[in-house]
C-alpha cells in the first residue's frame, strides 16, 4: 500500500500533488469549453460568407482540436502524477504524445479533404463547380497519401526503422501482387476511369456487351456502383471497363426522331403538299435543332401505303423531354395529314377475282 501510495503521489506532499493534478484536469476542461465557444463564434461569423476553405478548415478542426486538448491535458496530468514513480510508463510518454499528435493531424487533414471533396461541386461555393468524379479521385489519392505518411511517421516515433519497413514492403509487394491480381486490376481500372473520364457520377450509362444500364452512383477503387432503372444496385468491378464497350447517353448532343409514316395510296394527289407542310412544321418547331440533319421525303411505295421518312433531331438530350417533344411532333404530323383530307394507312389487301367466261351453248341433235 505504501508503494502504491508513493507511486500515485500519496506521500508527505501527496495532497499537494493531487491538487496540481486536479488543477491540470480542471484547466483542461476550461480550455476545452473555451475552444467550443470560440468555434461556435467563428461558425456564426463564417455563415455570412461562402468561402469553401474557411468552412472546411473550421469543420475539420473542431473535433481534432477538442480531442487534442483532452488528450494532452490528461497525458500531462498522468505524467505529473507518475513523475516520482519508477514506472516504465513514463518512458513511453513522449512517443505516445508524438503518436497522438500525428494521429490528430492526420484526422484533421482527412476531414478537411473530405469536406472539400463533398462541397467543391456545390454551386453555393463555386460559380463553376468541379466535376464530382475528378473531385472524388483527387480526394481518394490525398487521403491515401495522408494515411501512409501518418503511419510511417508514427512508426518512426515509436522507434521502428522506416527504411526497414519500406524494404519489407518492397519484398512483400511481389507476393501481394500475385495474390491480389484482381484487386490491382480493379485499382488500375478505377485509375483509368478517373483519367479518361468515360463517365462520371450521375451519368446514365449502358453497355451493349453486357446487361449493364443505369445511373452511376459511386466510382470506388475496386468497383463502380450503378443504380438500374428498376432501382436495383449493380456492382461492377472496375477491371471490367477495360474490355467493355460503354455508351454514355448522358453526353449526347441531341436526340433523334426517326419515324416512317404511311399514307394511303388513295391520297397520292396531296402527298407532295403533306410532305412540304411536315417539313415546314419541323423547320419552325422551337424544339427541333435545324442545324442538324432534317429530312422529310417519300421513302418508298410500300405494300399497302406510301411511306414518308421523317428524320430530325431535338435540341434537348434529356430522355423525358425528348419523348414529350416527339409526342408533340407526331400529333402535329397527324393534324397535317388530316387537314389535307388524307388518312394514315394500315395494312390492307386487295383481292381481284377473275370472272369466268360464259359457258358455250349446248348443241343438240338437228330436228
């Protein structure tokens, strides 16, 4: 009991030692409360501006600084309480303090990177938002760099040889590479997606090679998550995109209207006027892009109709808007055909029945 009492400061001046320890803990509490008030006041001030990096710095620093105050305060109090004790824990105080500082700095950097990554594409902060895919790629690389650097610094603070760790990593890298070929292939597949940018988060993509179609929700280092139109999540390994043909309808400049309209053969007299009126209607339509190919021509004499080809492009590339425009165009075409007294054709057949020759009169015996 006496040994324990001496270790924790219960000696002749034990009461004084514990008063100092209590004062350190109390001062830590006061400093932590003051830091909270300071951050709250800064937050109110920064709400008046739309500076991305000010908000990122404040948001990233809140929790790490709070934990730093508590960690270093309690560690300092523990050091003071054990200052006269012959304990091995005292020898680890400085390395432990260094590791805590490194971990908190890495946490701060990762929080700031994550905040900037999540808001750099927000138009509230930037008049020209950065592409989300590019921001995600840069954010992942920066976070990985911070983690690796922090790990090496922490190992160095604990007395490990960083050179030996790197050498071990070089030798073990060969074995890991053979064991994780698919993982590395997916990693480099993600890297090619980030560099070539065939699609981005939010794009609608599809592949004619496989049954892949939907909206890209996330591009990770191992796989890409796609949400299909029936709301099923589809997880595609990134290595697949190296050999896969991918269409990106989201980046279409226009959408095409291509229809074949059949008119009755009985209406061939007004066919030329109908074609000219349809062409004029498309040229003057506010949603049709007249800088693209626009064709309205008699295509062929079909089995039961005179076929008119309509070939044009809308200004929009949005799928829902395109179908609304196409519906309007088709209704206008039907109105033009009806206005000229013509009708749409439907499959018909004409049957010609050959008439039989009159039977020859029978010749009977002479009277």
